[in-house]
C-alpha cells in the first residue's frame, strides 16, 4: 500500500527525535531505578544484616571497614531493604565500569574514586566536563572512526545480551558513536563477553578470541562475566571469564543497563569524561 | 495456593514407568515434565524418576519409579511419549538414569569435555566440584547420500544471539534435517540451589532466564508458598498478574520486531524495538529493574510497586497497545513481508502435540492450551484470559497469535492495575516439612514453564527442577525446518523466539 510505505518514511519526521542524549546528559532513570547502594558509615551499626542478605556475598564487614564488591553486586537493593539503621541508601548510580578488577571493590566511606575508572558517588563529584561527543571523539582518534564489536555469550542468563541488543534500538542507537556489532570475530576490535564461562562453551569462546585480529580488546559484561554472579561456585564452569580471557574493561550490573554499556565502551576508548 | 502442593504420587516399578505414562497420555493426559531424583538425601536407596502430567480435567498426575544406581536403567518413555525425549537424556547426563531403548541416546547437557560417569546432580557429588576435562568427539546427526551436505552453524552466531549449534543436512538450499545442539549455557543452576534456604534462592532461580524471570519467579514463589503453607496477600497475587503480563507484553512486542528483523524489514524492527524499550523503561519505573527482577518473592512482593509509575502505567500501556496495533497493521498490509511469513516453517498440529509443544508455538498450530485459563494461579481465576489460536502452524500463524496475545496482555495489565487491591505486599513464610513436594506450572511468554520443588532439612531446597517452555519447544524448531531453505532458519527460529538460557540453566 503506498500510504504505508510513505508512512514508514514520514513517521520519524512526525515523531521527532527518539534517541537518548546520553552520555551528554545523565541517564534518564526513574526514582525506583536501582544502582550501587551507598553507605553512610556514621549510621552503620555493623550488624551485618546487609552481608547476610546479599545473594552473591558482595558485601563484607571486615575489621577495617565495610566493603562492597561492585563486580559481584546485582544492584538488587536487598541490602538497602535489610539495613536496620538506614545507613545503606538506594542510589541510581549505574556508571560503574573500571579497568581493573580490584577497582570494583568499594570502601564504605565516600569518596569512592578509584584509579583508572570511577565507581559510586565520587563520580558525581568528579563530573567536571561535559562532552557530548566523547565516545565519538575517542573512537575517531583511537580506532579510525569505528569500533567494531563482537558479542560473545559465554553462558549467561540472556539478560546482558538483551541489554546489548537494546543498544541497537532507536532509543540507545549505539551506531551514532560509530560503534557497530559485526558478524565475525575477524572483523571485530572488541569482544563483549557475557556469562560465567561455562565448560560447554570454553573452547568456542577461546577460539572466538583467537580469531580476532590484533589489537584486540575484551570487555567483561555483567556480574557473571566479572566473577560468576549468582552462578559462582558451580560445577558447570568458571567464576567469570578472567581465568580464560584478559578483560580490558569490566562493566558491573545484573544486567548492566545500556547506558552502563555505553560508559564501558567509552572507558575502553580511553575517553570517558564525567559530566559536570 | 493449595493447588500447587503436589497431590498423591503413584509408585510404579521402573519396568512399568513408560507404560504408566503412556496410559495416562492415551487417556487424554498432557505430559508436563520428568524429574530425575537422587533419593539418598531423604533415606532412599538409589535414584528415582517422576513423571508429571496434566490430566484432562486439569489435575496433576504424578508417577514415580525407583531406578537403580547402576547402569541397569529402565525402559525408555520416549518411544511411547516422544515429548519425554530430552527429559530422559537430561536425567541420564545429570543423574545417571539410563533410558533403555531411547531412540537418540547421545549426551544432551554435558558435552564432550565432561568425563564419563560424572553425574553432578547425585547427592554424593559436592556442589562446587569441578571434574577433570575430558576430550571426546561430538557425533552430530547428519544425512548422507548423493548431493547431500552438512552445514554446521554456531555455537557462536553472527548476531547478538545466545549460543547453540545447529547442524543442517541439506540438498542445495533445501533442508532435509536439523540437529540442534544446546546446553552450551548450562550453568548448573539446579545443583547450586540445593541446600540453600527456600527463602534465599530466589535471585538464583529467577536468573534461569533474563527475560522470563517473572514466569520462573511466580512458579518458584508459588511452590515455596505451597511447601511452607503460606498464602501470599491478595495485592501480591494481583501484582503477579500485572508483572507477568508486562513480561509477556515486552517479550511479544520485541519478538514481533525480531520477526521483522529476521527478514530484513528494518522499519518494522525499529518501530517495535522502540516500543519494547518504552516497555522495559516502564518496568524499571515500576520496580527499579528493566526486566522485573527482584520483585516476585515467596510470600508476596520483594518491594513495593512505585506509586507514581503504577498510576501512569494504564495510560502508557494503552498508548503502546495502540502503537503496536498500528505497527502490526502496517506489517500485515505489506505483501512482501507476509509472503515471507506464510507457509514458512509450518508445524502440523499432530507434530506439535506429539512433541509436547506449548505457548505460542502450540497455539499457532491449533492447540488450545493456556495454563492461565486451564490451571489458574495468582489472580488469573478472576480474569477472562482470551486464548488466541491459529491453524496453519507457520511463521505467519505465530506472528498473528503473538500479536493478539500482546494486545490481550496490554488489556490485562490495565485491568490488573485497576483491580490491584490495597494491602500488605508480603507475609512471612511458614515452615516446610522435609520431603514434601510442590509443583507449579506458569504460562510465561514462551508457554508453560514447570517447576518441581522438594524441601530438604531445615527449610532448604533438596531438589528443584525447572522445565521451561523453551525446553519443551526447541525440538519443534528442528521439526519446522525440513522442506524449508537454510536462509529462512533465522526467521523460523525468531518466530518461535525460544530462550537458550531457560533451556540450558
């Protein structure tokens, strides 16, 4: 029908811009959106209620303080609900990508700024410079305008993978940064790996990595890829991809939101600029 | 939820299990699942198998047999009831129950890197034990003869797709046979759950699948509530309907878009992809998670629903329903699109019934079944669930059924939001008695998902098995392929839209 064809072309003009302005603007989250919990150390009674309910053992109360491993954290807010004194607060902090596993361990007392990346509240304080085109600029400089990404599911629940798919919808539209998903590892600069690294997939995963041309980068996406997530300690695989593949950037979350994936790609391209 | 508490279980000798299941199916029973058990944790001597069926009146039938620990085995159920074929292979891999006379005795869950004789769900195997690597050869099923060739695809695919290996046997482009190989994402979920407190295993169970979390969560919560004699508050029951329909809606809208993507119809894929994004953002505003994790828990709701988001939900969902309908109309009017969907990937009703198809895949082949209506749970008994069916069993039929279900889900969301009672979100759980069993069936976005749960000592999990709708439907994808051309596989696969994660666990 001619009208339908016409409608398909005119629709975008009538409906205006569908795409988010992230990262120039903060991610458009709701008050309920769960992020990394924040601790008010002064109010903490050291009851350990938070550690007891954490489904992945991400929270530890040690003699020198309260620790949260953002790499294992599901951002589920179970600890916030369990805290008897209200010392643990809900935040919408989701831009948590770092370059090193150890940087994901967050100490109770803000600021939580860590070298090579940023986690938690410190990010808000450190936001100094807005650069709408940070990722585009970075990709332009480092990788000749385009970043070709290959998805590798190493045994996930499918959640991270669906968020990766969401990067290609018109709202997140990651192609605006020159990022595109490619069909073959031979065309890829970056491997975005989800899942725990199951035994049934390990050989295929390693061969996918080996098929990539140098220089090649690896991103561990989500709690499972970083440390096994809820599946840590299973007979069926490893606790994360780290024993098999070298991760250049780690993106926490269960699953990481599309904005968190974009932030991780930005960090990978060495140009993550916190907003002012 | 007394209907979830499993009723009496018929004991039969291992030699008579297949016959008993066959008799039940012949009498109009619908095969639901087979559960492999190690009875030694509860004082038994060896292994066990329990078949669960839904009788013609909707009641559950349980048939259990003791199976010896050695490799003597039992006569296979599959020759009589083909729907049991993957269940029997899975139980053999994970527990060592040997189905004698099974037509396809290859390994299913544990691939070549697993040593022989290693059965992780046996109780004498510790939870975290990782056995040494084995190195055997994979034996794919291929058709041989003049002009035939085999085309291996996967486990790593070209798109953002989960891992699976597909071995096509073809002449030219025409497919003769498809041998699908899954369980690459086998994460050992069921073993990890064993020994955990019933109240604490929820985050693990709902992560059987990132996009069927509410379906698994509701099944889990219902089963735990049945074992602990807990009655979830009315508000939680209605909220579960609301959440389950939101899950169905975003999945179906996304799947309609994926079918468009499967034939390279970009404008349809973009339009529906944007609507799906609006839906998952609405989920996030309501419960703080885009895929609705952490909200359905045993005893009720894990957190309150956001009041402002709840108030805005009916208007937003009605708007999306209208836009989905407009997008679907535009797609259906496109002859170029519909020509690709019609007659492609057809599954006849008899095949669908024999293989135990469920959900959209079954209803598109004319099987009128939906657990929301047939065995209502949560607050579904008070709702009129219209069940859409189609006769042709092809991609177009699955497209139409899914589109109608999406519209029906949107209306159910609006109604559930309107009728959501005020009251408490959650009640404390009672005590569970060791050895008791609860069985829950939930109609998720992909069909009926079954959960079998037995309590262990001190309120822990002794054994849990999840048999997802995707697990039931994967063999249908293989049955839909012969006679079609290889390049139509992505489209046919998308029209079923099955999860690998749900299946592999």
